[in-house]
């Protein structure tokens, strides 16, 4: 068998919900009959069985008669050289069950019925071959909480060893590996169960890793059910609190979303105002450049006029013309200088306006950046709040699923406990009826109320207690009773014949012709007889 990959990402004290599991338990003749009734739904159904689904069960291999299996076990022991006879309570079969964790059951139920039966049959046959014995029966149950299969094995190997002796240390662990390997061929998502010592290492209590008997379940389950109920109540209260908290956080989140929408509206308005101001600033810069160009032209013209004045002064033109022209140029120069001063003042004003607009634009940009940072922070907080609400919602849903699962497990445990209790009560009733029948037979033997008739048949004055006993007891008890009563009847008849012979001897000894020594010895024999 190949090694299975370790599907555990970390050690866990709990069982694996994706695991398949196999359990085995020896059954003597009495328990084997109960196993057959349970597996094949013979007689009264347990309360945890869904009657409307019993017809869905599938018998993949019927069981041979139990006495035939028992005789085969005895022959195997004899071939192995065992001298001692089998004990009356020796195991006849080994009962097995194939079960799944919650998630594994859902995955396996998604397969077709043909695939399910093929998986169960292959696993049961491989287990029988692994243990060197024969598969005796296999039934698929669909009328309980989850799908599972019951199978039985002959309790002795082909070498004549009891399975309890043949199974070595680690056998059950290898069977779990085998079960996972085979089931993964049909559903790859199914895994091996967590190993017992891995669970203990992860913090599980040792008793929680053991398969408990019916007696232990009777003792432990009521307290465990009460603990589970308290845990369920606490989880439900926590669930209500989480629901209330989630509603409050939802209201807060809605308020944050409303604030976010308002902030986005404000931000859009600020962006529109910013674009308007940028356009106005561009227009002002264009006007400023135009005025600067015009000022440069005026400055150049004034400079040209000054050069003309200098030339006139240098050339010493006639005073009259010179004065006229100078006055004319001076007038022009004054006008141009006035225009220059006006343009410079206007340019200075426009520069101041431009600087103010740039400062306002920078301030507005700073405000927009601050607003964007604030909106981003709000979005981050809203995202964190939404993520927190989502995570808490997932946790809430997970807790709700866990609570529902625990309730299902509590209900299943309660059903199993009730079924086991009914089975124990039924067995106790059979035992009481058997004891009453045995006491009645012994009392009838002592009082002579049971006898052999002339036709050789047995007659009992009050057969009711014997008829009320289980059929298995009657089949074992009646032959012994018949032999005992016939033996008592034969003994009584012999005693009657001997008494008749002694009467004849007494009459003979009373004859006068009997010798004295013979008469004395005969008297001694009669005294011994009457003692």
C-alpha cells in the first residue's frame, strides 16, 4: 500500500470532517444475531431510523447462517492444531462499520449509487484480504442521519487464528490509511482521519480519542449532552449579541457611506471651481503677456524719440525749428511716458492679481489635496469597517453552522443512546424470561410436574414460562430437560423393580427351612437396604 500524503496543514485536537473511518468489533453468537437484525433491519426498528427511507437501504452481500460460520471457525481452529474446544462466548463474526465526517459524507453522497456501492464493496473486500479472512455481509444504510455501510467478517483467519490475535499493533491505523486510499479513487476530496496521538499532541484529551462502549455511553452521554446544551445556549446568546452588533455596525457603515457620498459631491464641486480658476488664471496670464508686449513696444518707441532729441541737440538745428520739434517730441514723450506709467501700473496690478490668483489656486489645490486625503482616509476606514463586518458576518455564519452541526450531533447521539438503551432493555427482558424458564423447569423436575408419557413424549403441567423464553434458549434447554427427565424415569422404574425383588427376598427369608447362617446374612442385607 502506497503512502498517503499528509493532508493536515496543522495539528488539530478535533476529528477531521473530511475523513473516512473504519471500526471493527468482535461479536459472539448472541451479539452476532443482534448485529444481523440491526444491519438487515429485521424486527422492530430503532427510533433513530427513518422508516420512510428503509427501502432505500442496499444489501450488497447477504449473510450466511451464523451456525455455518461458527462451524467453519471450529474447523479452522482444528486445522491449526488447537486442542481445546471453542468457548461458548467465542467470537463468531467481527462487525465493521464505514463512516464519514460531515464534509466527507456530503462529498460521498454526491456520487451515484453505483459508485457508492462499488467503493464500499472494494474497501470491505480489501479489509477482509488484509486481515486474511472472508467477507460475510455488506449493507449500505441510507435511513439514518448520514450514509454509512455495515459489514461483517469471519472472526477467524484462514490460518485458524482469531482476528483479535492476528491483528498486530498498528493494524487499525493501516486500515484507516487503506480506507482513505480507496475512497480517494472515487472522491479525491476524502482524507484520512487525524491520528490519535497527533490529536493528543494538539491538545485533545486522551478519553476523547477513544471509541466508547454502550455502558460508557450510558454513563457519559447525559453529562456531555448537558454540556453541549449549555454550549449551544451560550453560542446562541453570543449569536444574538453578534447579530445586534452587526446591525449597529451596519447602521454606522451606512452613515459612513452617506458621509462619503457628501464628501465626493463637495470634492467634485471643488474640482469644478479649481478648473474655472485655472482657466481664469490662464486668461489673465495671456492678457499680462499682451500688455507686456505693448509696453515693450512703447518703451522702444520712447527710446527712439530720445535718440531723435539727442540728435537734434547735437546738430544744433535752428532754434525755432528745434524748439518746435523739441516741444512736439517732448509732448509726444510725455504722452508716451504717461502711457508707459499707466501700462506699468496696470501691469503691476495685473501681476499682483496674477500672484493673488496663483496663491488662491495653490491654496485651493492644498485644500483639494487635504480633502482627497480625508476622503481616502474615510474610504480606508469604510473599507476596514466593511471588511470587519464581512469577516464578522462570515464568523457569525460559521458559528451558526457550527451550532446547527452541534445540535445535529446532539440529536444523533441522543438517538443512538435511546436505541442502545432499547437494545439493552430487550436483551435484559430475554435474559429475565430465560431465568424464569430455567427456574420453572428445575422446580417442575423437583415436584414431578414434568414427566415422560407412555408415547415417549415430554409432558409439562405449565409450559407457559418455557414458551415465553427466547427460541434460542428453548432449542438449547429442551434436549437437556428431556434427557434428564427420561433418566429420572428410568431410575424410578429400576428402583421399583429392585423393591419388588427385595419383597420377594423377604418372603423367601421367612421360610423355616432357611439355614441360620443364610438367614443372618440375609438380615444384614435387608438392614443395609433399609438404611
